[in-house]
């Protein structure tokens, strides 16, 4: 998740799923009473500058170590040996992991709204998918072409004030009802998370245990042309989909440990706020990757995934999504 601190779209889209009006229902146990895991809301939440919500999308070093051990074992079992974990102090690009080729991800966008509030237009939804595709298409310099593209397959609209106004509380109610597809389908939801959060995501290694909870939720004001200043270009979704594809934050483990397990993102002690050119918080080579989509910079500052991150996305896809049931 990313704090508020922090390819071209297919021309002909499938018809949107008809709007639904979900009846209010008894509230589940308050969120505070639930046990929060490393990717439970607001664990994957991107929070706004000065927010009192602690950003918890970070895995502890021990949790990340467990994930990496499992990933290595899965890839070995598939005959796809992963490279050794990169040294976090070596920001130089490494030779890409054997690519899984191009991957097209079907997307269902679920608009939660309260009457007119949050009922974002179809054009805004399409612009968001375009932003995702441009981000993964790469460009000049260190921006990598990841090989992932996203195709909008349908839009649902659900007029439910409780779900829209308190998605953290009702997530376990609306996701099982609305989610479509399998492990390889991205379900992207929009809902109002108040003044603290921009969005959150689940990690792919959670899919097998909780398939109906898989997906990404973003604030409607963070969509391209949205209402949240500095976070209105659609890169909250870019950031959260990065988590959905298995990326850590660039500041995972700070200046020590094994970092984000990507060799060409320099180590970073803490997340960027704004667009702090020249920020350099660790003694290892390389300045902080403030332009990386997996940081917390303002949207205008974000413009790249790296080759190492593209490599990791394909590793994770192969281990947890391509081999896990239907699309």
C-alpha cells in the first residue's frame, strides 16, 4: 500500500455488468476486533501525509524471509530456478530472469458508490486502465517494459452506502459477492476510505488460502483526474497493482537486510514524500528511488518500474497465479 504521503487500452470493451443495489445488512465485527495480517487493511494501505494511520503494508524481515523461501521452493519445483536474492546495496541492473513472456491480465472494475457519491464515470475507469498500461509499457532511462498489459472486461456498480463509506469494515462482505474470475484476474474496487487511506492490496501468496479476498481497492479520488491533490493521476492503482503482482515497497527492510529483493532499486531508509530529488538515506550506492511506482512519492514524480521489478513480477506470476486454477 502506499500512503498519501506519500499499451494502449483495448478499443472495444465488453459491456458493463448491470448496476446492482445491495441491501444493507448487519455489520460485521468492527475492524479493530479483527486480527490484522501483513496485507489486511489498512496493512496494504497507502496513507495520506500526516495521517495517524500507521502504514503496515510492510512485511517484517521475518515475514519477507518466509515468503522468499516459499517462492524459491515453488520455482524450484516448477524447474524455474530463481536467482539468488540480490544484495540490497547493489543498485546496478541485473540480467533479467527467464521471462514468462507477455501476460495479459483481465480486469473487472467494481464501482462502489452512495448515490452520486463515488459513482465514477466509465471514462474515468477506462483512463485508469490506460494509466496501468502506460506504466507497464516502460519508456526511456530506467523505466522497464514489464510485459504485463491490462484489459478491462467489465464494470459493476453497486449502490450501497455502508460498503462505499466503510470498505475496510465491509470488505469481507462485498468482495465474495462481487469478485469475478480466478487467480489471474485483477478485481479492482473503488470506495471512499476517508481522510487517511488511498488504497490497499492483497499479496499473491494469499490467494490460495483466501481467493475471494484477492484484489485491489482504491479511493475514487485517486483515479486520473480525481479530487485528491498530488494523488490524482491514477498511480495509487499502479502502486497497489504492483503489490498484487508481488512487489514490496522500495523501502522494505530500510537500509539493512535484503530490501525489496530487487537489485536495481537502491536501498532506502524511509518512504519519499512529495518529489524529493537527491534524497539519499542509505550509505549503500545509489540515491533513493523516488521515481519508482513502489515508493510513496506524489503521482507526478512516479514514472518507472525497473527491470529487476519486472523480473520479480514474472517470478511471482509463475509461482502463484499462472499455476493456480482458472483465469
